[in-house]
C-alpha cells in the first residue's frame, strides 16, 4: 500500500502546472491547545501523585480557563505499542519510530560558554554520574556544544554507550570566550604607552577591546539560543515532557558597560531568551541549567590570579573594590539567565554547588513525574503578546512549578521569508533552512516518510539518477481554505547530499503550492501528501538530509538517509 501511494500520487503532483490562485475570500480559523506540564512536590521534595483534575485551576492573565485535557505522567506508565517496521529503503522522522519508552533526558555539555578547567570538571562528574547514579530505563541523549553542536549519543538507557559518549567529549577552549578577554599588556608596557601616547590612546584601545568583547558575547549568545531552538525543533514531535539538562557557565542576562561613555554597547538578551524559552515550552522541553562552575567564589583573590586592571596595572582601594563588584555582577547575571529560562520552561536552576552529578540526578527526578493539563484560551485575538499562566492546586503545603506563560503568536501571520539565491540547483529561502541542514537531530514538527531506492550504477561520464519520494503527513501542514472548499498548502522540499568530509556535493530545493479539492484534501489527510524529487550524484558515499518546510508557519521536519552510489 505504501509503495502504491509513493509511485501513484507523487509523480502527478510533481508534474502539474503552476496552480491558479485561490479566490480572494479565505476562511481562517485559529485554535490552539495550550499544554502546561505541572510538577507538584511536597515539603520534602517528593512528587505528589494523588491529585485529580478537580484539584487544578488554571488562569491566563488572571482569567480562569476551562481544563480540556488532564493526565498524570510517571515513568511507570506503560509505553505505547511500537509501530510496524518500515519497508525497505523507507526512512522517516516520525517520532514513534525513534521514540524510546519512558521520559526523555537531553544532556547538553556546553563548552561554548564554559572555561576549559570547568569543562574537565563537568566531564569527570558526568562519568561518575552515569557509572553510579543512572536510573533504570532512563533514556538519555548526550550532545556537546563548542563552536557547533555535536550529537555524541542518541537516546539510550545503556550506561556503556553513555560512558563511551562522554569519553568522546573533548575539552577545548571556547573561541568566543577567548575573544571576549582583553589583550592585557604587562604593567611595563602600559607605563610605556602612557609615557609615549598619553591616556587618550589607552582609552581608544580600551574602547576597541570593549567593542570586540561585546560583539563576541553577542555571537556566543546567538549561537547558544540557536542551539536551544534546534533542540526544540528536534523534540517537538515527541510526546510528553522532555528534560534538558544544560550544564554550562551560561551567558549574561545583559551587558552593562563599565564606562558611561560606552553605554551604546549595552545589551539585554531578555526578549530573545523569552522567545526561545517559549519555543522550548511549546515543545514541552523543561530546561534545568546546572552551573558548571560549581561553588562560585571570587577568583581574583586567588594568589594564582592577581588583581590587575585592563592594562595590567595592580589594583588597590576603590579600583579593586570595583573589580570585585564587577566579578560578582558577571556571576549574578549568568545566574539570572539560568533562573529565567528555567522558570519560563517549567524547569529549575542549580548553581553554587560542587556536586554537579547530584544536581543532574535531582533534575531528572524532578522532571520525571508531573501532571499535564491543557486548555483552549478564551481570547480569540492572537496578537503576539505574552500571556501569563498561573496554576493553583487545592492542596496545602505543596510546591507547584510550571512554565510562566507563552507568546500568543498566530503561526499564519509570519512574514514572508526573503530568498537567498544560490546556483540553479540550490534555492534556500531563509536561515531556518540553513540551520536545519546542520542540526544534528532530526526536526519532528512536520513529519514524513521518504522512499530512496538504491540508484543504478551510472553510465561512464554521467552521474547516477537518485530518486527521493516524499510522503508528508498532511495533518502536520497548514492549509489555507477558500470559500469554494479548496485548500492550498505552501511547502519547500529540499534534498542535500553531504560527503563524508561534511561538504555539500549537491542540493535541490523545490517550492510547491497546490490547491486541493475537498476529495483530494480528505485523501491527503488519510494517505499523506506525495512528492518526488530527482538529482544526479557521482559515485561515492553520501548522507542525504531531507527537509520539508511549511512556508505558511515556518515549521519543518528533517531526516537523514545514508546512500551509496556505486561506480560503473
């Protein structure tokens, strides 16, 4: 049946002429179920397990909402039955084919925001945790962030596989952190500069270094938030709560320059952080930041790190006091980042403790037993504003934790992406597609099957014809409905062939928009939406990255296909 759908409908859709526009009268109804994961613990920190839906009240911006869904989730809950095996040469990003039973944990080892000495400490702590404290059937994936994101181990409960993955974590200096540090001359050099050029020259150098540091911090923050958004894309299709253990020294909540003349370099990342947290919360990802620095003290007072100023001069009196204050502000700002992203996603931050392994264990225990409640907001206007959520429980002496709210975005009001034109075979519309090409985990919001049969050996001097047949779950796409009953979708289909060295040998991008009659739309919902793409590849070994993007919402799905093209 699956093969018949692939071979029957895909070619017809690929070959049709550009479709006519829909009539001007368009019907649009936006409904959204807001899911809130609620962790309830007693005064000793143990999960409360005997609450019912009648014990919960939920409010949005102070107004009571009617509960539409309610469930109690626990690791002891029986997992769903696995799906039937896929046919040969068929691949998918549908979560049920990759979803291990039980709650999911993502361990993110952040080397981008963490100094080298703390990275080594974190690795040792995690090796000890997996060897001695890993819970039975705890499905864990390990990722490492340096100058890019690496998947060290996909979801598994096998301690040996996790230990091997942790051993792969290489301690290395963060390029971005290094760029934030000033090039501090020695005291003698500073004195010579003062004598020859005066303080004006030193002020110019100081301004340059401050600008460079701010730019490096910006880059570090954007890279980190981009990774967190990628994890939201990867896990959104998985049912239930996912716990993201983010072991890091984090980044500042804001940057306040020391000199009043540099106030144009002020940075606040609060809005970008909250929007990223909203994506994570929508994907039911709770973030548990764990400070890689352990118990933080004032390091400048250490004899191995004498207190010196911007240009190497010894500090004393007021200057020393200001430097101490500045150091404390940096730590407090990073803790504010941890607290905010934890609160916005329903997680919890752990810092100022040297037992990082215990903090990780507490995070996993905290997020494994919870209540899931859902409601349909009574506000019909989706204006993009933040809506605050409050949950009350009819039980005294308990602690209740959940995400603080969500942004009321209408996914259909996204601005049209600008095209980035490349060669004739490469047409990538925006940065989301570029990011999806490099994400180490498949995105699971738009789900699909892909049939990629082994290509025949090419003729001498020619590439081998490679056929990719998509079958998209139409229920994961958005459709525009016209008054005459037709429905139209707008999607990008992209195939990129990566060589073993990571370079793209060839890529192909098609934008498809087609109005479907009512019977065709019903058939697409039942059987899927087929599409076919063809490209030629030279003999060699490839990894195909397949992407389907809903251009009306910006949501997408990805999967990888190993492919070997034999020589003639």
